C-alpha cells in the first residue's frame, strides 16, 4: 500500500514539476511545441506524406539556405541592427558562382571560396558604412538590397538563367552522404552511426552541464525529470535518423548547416566575442565603457552575415542547379522571421542560434506542408504572417511578465 502511495506521489511530483517548468519557461518551449503541432497537423492532413523519408529529406534541403541566413541574422538582431540586403546578396553570390563555374571553368571548391570572399567584402563595405560612417543599418542594407538586386539583374542580363552541370556543386543541396563501403543491410548504416554519436554527445553535454550547475549550486531539474528530457530528445533524434536511414541517408545540406551551427553556437557561448555580442545587444554604452570595441564587433557581425549570405546563395543555386534572376526574393524575410520565432528578442541582447534553427523548421515546415496540401501561395503568405506576428507578440508579452 505504501509503495503505491510513494509511486503516486512521485508521479504527481514529476507532473507538477513538468507543469511548473513549462509555465516558467513557456517562452523557450513554445517554439518546440509549435513545431510538433505543425508536424502532427500536416502529417494528418497529408495522410502521412509529410513525415515520409523523401519529404523530410526535401524539407532539410529546402531549409538549408534559410538556416544559414538565419544564423547570421541572429547575431545582427542580437546587436539591435538589421540586414535587409541578405536576400539579394545571396542571389547575386549564386549568380557569381554560376558564372565562375560555367564560363571560367574554375574548380568547384575554389569557386565556393571566391564567392565567400565576395560575400565577406560586401559585409565589410556595409559594416564600414554602419560603424565608421554612421549610416543606420536599416538604410545601409535597404540600399544594399536595391544595389545587389540590380547587380544580379546585370550579371544575368545577357545569359538569363544559367544551368549548372557540375555534379559536385549540385550535390551540395541535392546529394546525400555516402554509406560505409561494402555494407548492404537495407539501411544507411553511416547515418545510424552518426545518429548514435549525436545522441551520445547530447547526453554527455547535458550531464556535463548538469554537473557544472550543481557544482556552483545552481538550480537544476530533478533526476527523474532530467532523465525524461534526455529520453525525449534522444527519441526525436533517433526517429529522424531512422527515417532518413531508410531512404538515402543524411543530406549534405544538413552536414553543412550543422557545421555552421556548431561554429556559431560555440562562438556565442564559449568565447569573449560571443559575450561581447550579448553585452552590446543588452547595453552598447555600458559595453563600450567596459572596454569593448563596439564598432569592431558590429563590423564582424556584418562581415559574418554577408559571408553566410554568400554561402546561402551557393546552397540555393545548388538546390535549383541553376542561377536565376529571381533568386533572393524574400530570403531576408524568412531569415528575420525564423530568428524572431526562435526567440531572439526584438529589443536585442537575447537569442540563440540553436533556437533559430527551430524557427527555421517552423517556417519551412509551414511552407512544405501547405505545398503538399496544395494551398495557394497567397494564403501561405497570410498564414506565415499571422504565425510571425503571434510569435513576436507572445515573446514580447512573456518577457514583460518575466520582468
């Protein structure tokens, strides 16, 4: 009898802790809840087509360029700036890559390096206008939007759409990582191995973070709740991995985005530069008085943003296997929306690139699901706009209550 009472009490405590945790961190968890709801809804409405391996792979490849843009945009928004030029910087960069590959016959990897350098120089130009000349970022990048839209049109004026036949380049956003040679088990073994390693790293990092918090007497989840969260995350990762492994494995796009994400997540959370970015976003005057070179950090953010825009242009051009005059239209809107949906504060100083990726998945899952349902593109824009304003309004309200 006592054992049953203890069990019920334990379940009640875990349930109470879960509800309290959800209520206290609703702003951080809401995006995950929204993503799960969206995926369940479209899986139901499309009779399971949304969650198939083929469509998940397609979703990842569609999301790649937006994810790369949104990661860079998160830094800009944390600093309380904005970059409206990234869409056409990406489009222009893709056109440059196409010309170098098809007309100059340059090696694909050297081409990508050249395009990234072009993006870096664009960021340097815009960053200098913002930090040294004093032109507001909104005006600078709005002008940049017009300039690079014009340059994109001029670049493709004589040729029109440029078809890219290079298989290596096109594989960046259409190909999959190869499997381990000699194995034919009806499943992509390397994908499963990567999934197991990813789960092991997640468990190790979470245990390490928990130990560090306990060491300094910070509040942590109870052990049962901690284990439940680990099981939940592990289940999500392995479900996606198994689904992909039954198809063609992990797309190269996912690997590229993961590398960019790891680099920027490490930079923001483990380096002085990251602390400076958050400090400037919170209070730039206080950061400057503390000895932080605000202009240099801001210049870095704009250079980083345009370099990532160039990479996004490469991924988008690879996805289409061609450079088109329409490339770049609306890219900046998806990037900004993804960052805000991912929890980046409209007032600056707060944001995580890991959460931004969830914002990207929310935006792109909506697009992908509505396309599968045959929803008219006009209604798609309306739905995404409503989701965006609701997410930002919710964020603003919860932050006010948190104060």
